[in-house]
């Protein structure tokens, strides 16, 4: 069996994603679509895929992509609600009660903000400052000053733009020395490099790909992760990030389903929906008709930045500070 | 009594409010200088040609990106110098390829050409450098180095941006007021035909203005890149703010651009203090509209003079 790949670069633009999706479905008559990588784009083409009975495996995080479930729409990254829950659990162990929330005005930022607002009360955490900034913001000193004025004990930033590096830099510059939590969107080493020493100690949830070297040998994902990282880095000469991993998972899930069910769209869809125990870079996938993501909360690990590198957040570190 | 009333407002907490006020002020100055340094580039091409170069933001991006690339091989000052020279060459090429050969082009047509050029540069940058976020190192210290006065903190890079813009404005002022070349450029702007009759090559002056503003854009891109980072598409957003500030100050006036930049930056910063951050750009755009309606010549512009201009 040979798979032909047609690549369209939607450049994170929902408008482009719509026209490319229509092109792929109507003109190229493809078997399935993998991507897009951002939540805003995926939400715009979710309906299109469903209407034209096109298998879509998105590489974007927002839970709304698979909740409510659309028959033909799947996604490979972990839900953003899991990220928020892991963050709040971590805050509880650190005794943090008053937080600030920053997010960018994108689909990803908005979805994260909603999850945080919804879940915070369940963990007894109070949001005392809640600010949305423009995704093209070049400096956020005034915004972090507002957090400082509100005397937060920690803050969460939810964005995937360069702003997530700018915000931690500005916070440290004005002497806001509280713990900083980021979303799983921080899982790209270039932001750590951009923020330099300001990135040290930032805490965020992410898949295990970023810390594959430090995983114990008996971890079920270890073999897949080591292989992916090696293949990616030797081919593209850059650090592997979780984002590439999501596309890899989506592709492998599709391949596996086609191998099992043959080149029949309906059967492949059904096979994906019932796939169990598939080990990917994002975690171990167990799909069901109700769950088109298939990952659970354990697919996230709490990570931090240590000496300019990603590392698993040590358990002792959870008890330090107050 | 006074103390009690302050305490009832959530942000005013004892003595802390003076320090907060100063910190917002510092943030505003940071925004303002970034805007101003971009606005100056708009003014130079406007002064020489009467057009608004919408590719100005791309010059800023190009400067930053090229400097980051050169910095892998060269020390920082040489990398910046190299980036400025390369961007100036690009500026000259753009003018020669797209604008020079047009016979008596309308200002509007030229302006639209610059929009096309902006898109072209952006796409080339995307192909060349990808979507990655890059930055030059801080000129002094690191990302977390600050100069502190009490509880108010300012990054040394902000002082670099301020001083480099100041030096740039002073040099430009002297160049346009006292040198023959500068005066020739201004002559072309105010009356092309008359300037030509006096033996000035209008075409060369326009090329020169592109070279100059590309150079200034590139230098701006280098000094702000440690603060703002640089990406293939970061020129656009910088250009919008720079353009607002250029209009606000009065097109063509670089001194006024600095003042207008600071006014806008500080207003934005204080707006974040009292309103949700999401409204920050509403402030900027409202001010721009207000100025365009009430005082199209800009806060510092000459009303009489602006009536004679095409834009």
C-alpha cells in the first residue's frame, strides 16, 4: 500500500484552512485530512469535514474539537482541560490560592482561558486578575505590572505566540518573583532560548517527548519517543517538539487503521473509533465512540525549565517555597 | 482620611501606588520608543517622495532577522552594521526595480506598490528563515537584567532604544536642515519639477530616501529585537503602530514622532492599568481616528502646510 501525501500550508490562518480543506475534499478527493495545527483553524473546518464525511485528524488541542463528538473528526493532542487540571493540582501542592491569568486573543488562548475559569473554583483557587492581550504584543510590562498590583501568588499564561516568552521576561524584569505556569503550548525549546534566563523555573504540562532522555526504561512510551526524536532530528536538523509529534501520531493512527480495515473510508473511521492501546508520542490512545481523542490526563507530565533545558518537575520542588 | 480612601481602591495600596504609577510609566516609555523608532522610517520616505511606505515594517523585520543570522558568525556590533548595510541595499534594489522606472507616478499608486512590496518581502523571509522566533542578545546584561530605582525596574535595552532613537533624530535633523543632500531631498518632496529645474536628480533622491529609511528601519529592528523578538511577519504589527505614531505627530516630522510615540505608549500603558488589556489597541486606533478627523496634520503638524500636501 502506498500513501500519497498532499501538503497545504495554511499558515495558521482559518480562512486559508477553509479553502484548502474544500480543495482537498472536492478537487483532490483525498482519503483523509491530517491537521490543521491550530484550534481556530480546526474549529472552522470541523463542520466541513463532518458534512462531507471526511476523516479529519486534527493536530490542535482545544477540547471543543472532539466535544461534542463529530463522527468523522478526531484529534491527536491532549485536551487543554487536562493541562489546566494538571496545573491546578500542582498549584494545590504548592499552596497557591490567588492567581493571575493571562491569555492571547487566539482560539487557543480563548479556549484555555475558559477551561481555567471553569475549573479554578473546583480547586479552591481564586483568579484575582484575568487579562487578554493581543497575539502580536511586543511588550507586556504593563500587563504583568497589573498582576503585581493584584498581589498574585502565581500566574498562568496561555498562548502559543512569541508573547509567551515576552511575558515571562517582563515579569522577571519588574521583579514579579512568583511561580509562572504556562500551557502545553510552551513545549517548544525556541521559546526557552528566546527568553533566556527568564525561562528558568517555568512550570508547564506537556507530553513526554520533551524529556525522553530522562524517562525510566520501563515507561511504555519510551521506545516510540526515542525512535521519533532520533528520526526527526537526523532528518530536519532541529530539536523535535511536541507539535511535530502530534502530526506523527495522527498519521500513524491513520496508517494503522488503513492497514487493518483496508482502503474503505467508513471502515477506517470505525477502526480508529475503536482503536485501543495505540502508543504514540502524545501518550497511549484508547479511542471510543464517545472519546475521539483517546488520551487521558496521565498523558501530561509536569515539566519545568532547568539550565535552559526541559526537565521533569522534581517532586521535592513541589514542596519548596512556603 | 486620605489614606483610607486610597485603600478602598484595589490598586492603591498604601505607598505602593507611586511605585506602580512609575512602573506603568516605564512600560509606556518602552512601548513609545519602539513605536517612535519605527515611525521615523515612515517620515523619511514621506519627506522625500510624499508616499507612505507600507513596507517600512518589513525593513524593521529584515534588519532584525539579518542581524540574528549574521550574529552566528560575527560579533554583535558588526552583525548590526552588516544587517543595516544589507537592508539598505535591499531598499535601493526595491526602489530601482519597482519605482524608479515609473514615469510621473501618482502618490496613491506608489503607496499601493509599497503594500505589494511588503507582502513580497514577508513571503521571501518566510521561505528563507521559516516561522521561528528569533532575537538578538541583550546589548547589556541578559533578559532579566534591570536597573532598579526603588521598586521601579527598567531594562537597559529600553535605554539603548531611547538613546539610539535620540541620536538618530538629531543626526537626521542636521542632515535635512544643514547638508546639501538633505536639502535636495526636501526640495524634491515639496516640488519635484522645481527641484529638477535646479539640477537635482529627483530619481536619485527617491532612491536615497529608500536607502536611508531601510537603514533606519533595520537599525530599529536590531535594537528592539531583544525586547520584542523578530519573526517573518513581525513587521506588520510594528508598522501599524509606527504609522499611527507618524500620523499622530504629523507626517514628516521625526522629532514629533518621538513625542507622539511616547504619548501613545504611555496612554496605552495607563489604559491597561484601569481597563482590561484587551482594550489597549482600541485606545491607539481611537486616537488615530480622532486625530484624522479633528487635526489631520497631527498634534505637532502645521495646519497651513498640510493643506498643500497630497496626503
